[in-house]
């Protein structure tokens, strides 16, 4: 890289590649603060990524965030659809993560019994 123009070109290419990866508008966010990691969020995140890859789904981003504020329900996973509607899954393990991918992310059916609404 020898100039600001070249840097701007690289930035534009990276932005284009990132937006192409999330054409569905769906985001999956895993709480990865200390409380989440201690409760097992890392294997949950790995399972989500692996299951999506296994099913050939490449247009859903799986990212991490800090504390979601409800430590007793960790590991927590939030699915945010293209309209911004958020579904919060609680006490997620690898088996539940596989179910979330199969039922919610692939088939569009929220796993109601795994959501925070199921305990309220």
C-alpha cells in the first residue's frame, strides 16, 4: 500500500465483501463476556458457525458481543432479523444451537420454548 487512494480502495472492497455475506439481513449475536464464556458460550458460537457452514448458509453473520445483562441466563444468543426484530435464546448449549440453526435460521420458525419469553 503506497497511498491513501489505495487504502480507500481496499476499504471499499472489504465493505462490499462484508455486505455480500449478509444478504439475508439476519444477524446472530452471542454474548461472550466473562459470564457467557464461563457458562459455555464459546462452544455454542462454534456450533452455530459450523452448523451454518454445514448447511451451506453463508449469508448470515454470527458475531459476538459483551454482556447482555442477564448473566443467570447465559449462554445467550440473539437472532436479529432484517426488520430488526430480536429473538433472545437463553441457556443455549450445542444441541440447542443446532436446533436454532435448523428451525429458526433455516426454516424461519422461532424455537419459542428456548426463548427468554418462555421463563417470563
